[in-house]
């Protein structure tokens, strides 16, 4: 009789992650209209632009073969220089950020790899991360697998509340636990899941509070700017990273998955000096170089201007879909008592709150009614809070306008409203 295989503690902690269960629900309810999937709009994916650019990149025999070779762990210097120039344009800097050394830039396999590497570099079991409540649920899974203690910080329509962050850090200091705090995690623009952006007034406050409590050990602020370029009505504020005078507190994580293509998996990180070597060492163990050709693909479109024109089209598409969803929500939900939603200025999501007695979780009557009877699917809001947090609301949901057409978004909201009404009447 063979002995039982011993699984690592990290693998055990990763068991039952929300993203896996959500994907399972999508497969089991494949006949539903999905307001759940955080996928990008397939109609915006730049197949023709990618084909033309790849033909150019591979058309020069010697350079083409080089681009099909391994790159370097953090990305080749010439490419990182292109991405530094791109970031300077986003920050509206005329100095091209040339004072930021290229060694602090890291090209990754999407920003998700960077988020994971940062957690692996910083956290031992029991170390603490403070996150907005609610927040990006896949990152919660990464923290959970690392054995981190996750502390939610109250947020509102202007993002994480500075006073709430200060209160939590002061509480930890009073309890003698401040030395265990490693990170404050903030999705700064058009947050997944709520669509909220951190206001201009709060950005420097959150940074200064983080620095103030870096007394016993350095506390870093991880700024996840995955949706930064998907702005509709007003351009995003300068990043929190840009406000960090010595550039040693904020880690900036960006991705081209939402603005260009998730299939090419290119992310960009800017690291404080002390994190460069640990992240590079860990990344080297993983891949000793993210997809080299894909980095060249994005860099070429950045240099020749085709990326900028493509992103403009992507914004227009999502603006129309956002409007279609909100129009349908206004029509179907405005007459329902105690139902509220946030109107995002960018990104891919609308956050809705139902009356407190209507739970939205996978095992709730509403989720069963929505998926089985009305054939529509959403993301339960409770996934976006730490799983062991007893104060987590159970009546919220994330609605994505990323995948469906404007017509199907209208139909999906109609179906969701019917499902909600069926629970209100009980």
C-alpha cells in the first residue's frame, strides 16, 4: 500500500482559491450570460496589429532569431528603456525618467507574476498585508497561499480611507505587531472589483501614512495600476509611485493585458532598490526571462505609435459598454429599494450592493436562481474580502462589462434584475 503523498504547507494554503472555484462555476454554467468574467473584449484584441508587428520583428533574419532566443530575467536593457519612456509619458514627465536606473525596471509575465514575486520576496507566514475592503480577490489568494495575515482597511467612493489605514497601523503598533507589517496593497485606478479610483487628495496621504509607520521595519506600498489606461471621462491622476520622493516606498505594477492583449502576458514593474535582487532571484528560478518576443512586440508598438492609437479604440469600446450596462441598471434597478451601484469612470467593472438580507454567495438562493433559472452569472462580492473576516458584507456583487456586447449586456442586466426581484418577493 503506497504511503500518502506529503503536500507542502503553501500548496495546502492555496487549496480552494476563489479564482479556481469561479472558473469552475463558469464551466458548469456555460449557458449563462456572463457578467462575471474579467476577460477583455475579444473584439478589441489587436490581431492584425500583432500580425503586422510580428512580421516586422521576424522579418530581419538575424534580429528575428535573436528575438526568438531567451531574453534576460528582468528584460533586456534596450526594451526596458522603451518601457521607461512609456511610463514617463503616462506620468507626463518631460525628463523621460532618465534619473530612474533601468535596473529598477522589471518586465514580467503580466502584472500577476510581479504581484506573486513581491509576496514571495516579502512574506513569511504570519506577516501582515493591509488591503482595501474590498479588493482584487486573486491577490488575496496569493497572500493566503503565503500564509500572510490579511487586514482589510475601510474604503469608499474615493478609495482606501487614510484615517482607516492610520487607525489599523496604530492598532498594530499598540499590539506590538507593527514589525510584522510588510505591505499596503492599493489598486489605484478603476479598481477591480469596484471601479473606484483613489482620489488625488488621498494619494499623498496614504503614502505619508505608510512612510510614517515604517519605524521598526520598512513597510512598502504596492500600487497595482492594471486598469490605469482604461479611462473614459477624465484621465487618471498621477500615480502614487510618482509622489514617492526617494522612490523607495512604492512598488509600481502595470500590465498590458487589459490595454493590449492578455495573450502576450507582458507586465511592467518598478521596484525600490532593496527589492531588485530578491525579486530577480526568485524570477530567475521561475523563468529566467519572461517571453522575449512578446516584450519586443509591445515595445515596437510603443515606439511606432500604434499602441497609443489602439488603446484609444479600446477606451471607446469599453466606454460604450459601460454606458450600456449603466443604462440597463438604471432602468431595471432604480425602483428597487436599497439597491445601490457605483458608476465607474474607467476600467471594466460595476459594483452593486443589494439589501443586506439578500446574500450573493455561490451557495445563496440568489446565485442559484441567477445561474439556473435566469441564466446569468456574476461574481459574489464576498470573494473580494479576506475569507476569515467576519464583517465582510454578503450582499454585494461585481458585474463586468468586459466580454458581452452592448446588446447582451442589456439582456444580462434584465436577467439579473429578474433574479433579484425573485428574492425580494420572498
